[in-house]
């Protein structure tokens, strides 16, 4: 049994991980909690508290060892166990997510895209093929993929969700601005981009 | 002074608002907390608690009055005061956000896009013009826009952030997978899509 880490901490650990990647690119071997704190404009004590949650944070006399801290965040957040997912809707948003190189570094493996548009079907984006949506049920069963990333236009979101759950999808990462009605046993993760914007700007009013 | 509402509640209120829009489209006049709870698979008591935070939730004998509840969420979350923003990077993600019709309903007015790609400059998307990034400083001063939505490729994120802050940008909604180093007085809102995915999938490990 793992200790449950709060959503806010997961969010911050992911940002620390981004910073560590940059440090590795720059050839830096050590990093201090203060350097992380300054970049994210949060308290140093907060960063230290978060990093103390890791099993082995790679702390040394001269700061954290970048590569060890990175590995430790990865094992804590479960990057190691890769999750396969497919994108439904090869519009701008679907294509942007398919091209996002960093996903695979975080344990998300996007295996295919699906669309209804014949001019798109058969094409490839970032080595992932765009299939006819009609082929989805057979594909899902054959490849054991149970995470769908939903990026269709809002008006097709609900009917698409129904089609996906009938095909055996268990998790829908929903990028549409619609609340989806799904059967019990199916989880919807709402990306809720507008909700994020309203959170960020709440204090600006 | 407003009472500060937590990020999680803002997030949920935004989803309730999506549901209310659907009810209005269907011509429904009333909605119960139980109907909202069922769609989002959360506790009825949770929904009632959230709605009690609103000044006037439009509660009547037969449930909440859809239109009043909607208005009440809008005034609480500050939809009324429109915020202008521009998109930097007219790639797939930038175009997807520019085409997102619902933003304007939530008080976000995307006024323009900027890019370096000459084949894109001068074109329009969803009635928003794509400008040469060189024109950004003059545009920002003339139009008083201080929110930038950053959707450039990761390798240009930091240099772009520096260019934006020099041009007077005060808030950067960062969709890139990079942590940005910005001067004091500038706020970065990290969309952190991968962090969200890791939150959602944390219990699946």
C-alpha cells in the first residue's frame, strides 16, 4: 500500500521534475531546494517538505543529486508503469497532444488516434496512426487500451463517450467543455481548462 | 473583500456551470443537487455545500432554478469582468485554444495570436488575427493586454517568456512543459497537463 499523496503535491513534484530535466540538459549535478523554490516562487520550506515525502530524495552535503532526485520523483509518481491511451478526435487539440514529446517520459504512451474525417484517416502524426473511429472497438480489444483522451468538438462529446464506454473504455481524460454522463465503473477525468483559468484569475477580480 | 473560495471548489463550480448550460440547451428549468452529483459521481452533500457558498443559489421548492443558479456561479467566479489575453504560438495547441468557443462565455477574451512563421502571419482564426511576434510589444501597450497564453514549442519557452515580460506581460498562462524563470512581479500559471494526468492516474499504479 502506498501513502496517498495530495493532488497539489503531485502537481508540484511534476514541476520539480521539469526543473530537474532542465538541470540535466545543462549538465548540472546538484540542485538546492532554494533554487527550486525561487523558480516556482514558492517557499523553500514547502519544497523541502515535499521532497521529504520521497523515499530517497538523493540529498547530499552540497544539495540534492539531480539524477537521483529525478528518479525518486519518477518512482513515487509511478512514471515507471507505462499507461497506454488513444486520442479520439484528430483536430488541433488532438494533434497537439499527439505531438507532445514529453508524454512518454511521464509514462503515458499514446498509441493511436481516431477520427471520422476521411482526409485524416491513414495519416501519421509523431509515428502514431490516425484510424477510422469505426475501427476503435476492435483495436481496443486487441491492444488492451482502456484510457481514451477525448478531444472531439463539444457537440459530439456525449455521443462519443457512449461509443467509447460500449467499446470497453474505462477511463476518459476529457478535454471537451462538456460534463459526460457515463455508466458506473467508468471514470471521467475532467481537464477543465476553463476551471483552471478561473482558479488562476480568481484573485484578479 | 471577497471570501476566498478554494481551488477545488472553483473547479467543481465550473463543472456545475457546464451542466447548467446543457440543461438550458435542453430547455430544463429546474435541477436538483442530486442530478448534478450523479453526473459528476460526487456526493450530493458536497454539491449542496458548494452551492450554499453562492450568494443566491436560486433554490426553490422544486430544486434550483437553472438560469439563476448559472448567473450566481458566474458572479461568484467573476465571469462578468472580461479578461483580455493573447496567444503566443499559433501551432496546433494555440489554434485549438483560439477556436475554443466557450472561453468568451467564461470571461476570457482572446484578442490575437502571435507567431514567427511567415506562412501563418496575417491569417485569421475564429476572427482573431495572427500577427508577427515582432509586433507584440507595440500591440500590448496599445491594447492594454497583460495576460499571455504561451503555447510555443518547449525549446523556445524560456526565451519567449523573457521577451513577453520585457514587453510588459504580467501573467503567463504556461501550456509548455517548461518551468519558466520570470522577474518578480510576473505571475506564471502552469497548466501542467502532465501533472494532471499523474494526479488522475496516481491510484491506478
